[in-house]
C-alpha cells in the first residue's frame, strides 16, 4: 500500500531528525531551536508549493483545518523536544511513537470499522510502553534531567499533538490541496512559536546550531509532507501508523552513535510496542 510506503519514508526522515534533537536539546533552548526548524522547513517548501499551485482549492474550511493542524503541531513538537531534552531516546521514543493508537481512535471516531486484531495491537503497544517506563532505571547511557515522569508526560503530549496534526492536516489536504495545506500548517506553527519567543525574549538559538537546525527543518517538512500527502490514498491513517516506526530507527541510531545503552527488559518492551505497530501496519 502506497500510504504505508509514505509512512516508512517519513519514519526514516524523522529518525534522523530526532537523533539530532536528542543531541542538541540537552544543552539548547527549546523554543528558539523549534523556531529555526520551522523556518528552515517552511523555506524548503516555499518554491515547491508555488510551482505546484492548488492555492485556489484552499477554501476557508481547508485553511481552518490547516491552521488547526499548525496549532496541534506546536504541541507535538514542544512535547518531542522537551521529552528528548529530559531523558534518553530509549525511554521516551516508544511513548512518542505510540501516536498510532490515537490515530486509529480518530479514524474509528470518523466511522471506519476497526478490526479486533487492530485493537489487540493497540493493547500490545500500551503494555509495551508501561514495560519500558518500569524498566527505565535499568541500564546506563544518557542522563535524565529532572524526574523521569516529567519526560513521560511531555512525550505523551508530543504523541497526542502529532496524532491531531496528522488527522487535521489530512483533512485540510482532502478539502484543499496538499502542498498549500502543509505550508499553511507550518506558517501557523511558525507564527505561534515566534510570538512566544518574542514574548520571552528568546529568539536566537545557541551559537553553532543554525545549520543543523535548518537541516532538521527540511527533514521534518519532508516527513510531515509525506504523511499529509497520504490524504488522497486508501486508509490514510496508516501513513501515520507506519511513520511511528521512526522510534525503532531512532533507538538503533542512538545506541550506535550516542552510546545510549538499552537494558534487556527495555528491549522487550520496545519490541512489544513496535511489534504492535507492525501488526497495525500489516492490516493495510
């Protein structure tokens, strides 16, 4: 299924993005970092959006859905950055990657019949998340800033924000056009983050981060664009489901590059989480 392919490509882009987040967020200011990421991604999308056209299809309803997606994206990104800035990837990535359960719930609320095996996979994901959290004190590598529970809360906010972003963004693309919907979403998010940065007097990121943040913005825009573009395909929620596999790739990259150790107990929980996600993906 093409929507799954889009989601898998998005997962690869987000895995590289999140590895850089973990590396930078530990010593950086979150909002200025996010602002540069949003600006970089918006700049990368500007020319393709102008060339592709479709702006005439952006009705008031489509713009409204896209703006709502931008608001949800800010919540998701803030949760992602804060969670990865407070705890190692091995602890928060499974929670951040659990948003498919919310995407599936949104699809069910919209009238799609959900099979029993899909709900069973969701239960497996929830159980795996709990197992990872309980095993979080085992193994070294990667310090936890503050209480681990705060990182888990931020990760949950990130998961909810991204599930809402995908649902709202795909609705904007269905009622309007894909690239214009993505641009409106990102510009809305950029405006919100810029306003908060100006209000707090923190606009510039730490020195030496700008190039990396712009690259992260391009990766993020690519991933979000792929999931949003699945709006016109069969079972578009499965693009969001498949994109959650970024957690597996992120953990592997962090294990190999950042030397973050993962205990056997946590590997079992991670396997359960992403095994459930894999089952959901196969239902397409």
